[in-house]
């Protein structure tokens, strides 16, 4: 995902308006983090540096791969 590799268990749910819902266990494992809700990104510690993960742009068609 955006240059980062994560190994975790996922449950597939038919939620057309969401790509993924992060659980508390995943969020806990990458704390502390910074989140900008309006710009749809979060910065997490990853392999000794900070990585920014961005949400999908609302103007992109559903299913677009970034």
C-alpha cells in the first residue's frame, strides 16, 4: 500500500464507499501517528521513518488503482 508492505488479517465486507477500515489493533501497532482528516492522510512510523498514507481522491472513479 503506497510503498509500504503490511501483513495482517482482513475481513472482506461489501462496503462500496470504503476501501478499508483499519481496526484498533492495526492502529495501535503504528502509534503514535498523525492524522489530517480534511486532507485524508495519516503519517505512521514505518521501518524507522515516517510514511504518509493518503486516502483515495473522491474525484477518481471507483476501482482506480494508485
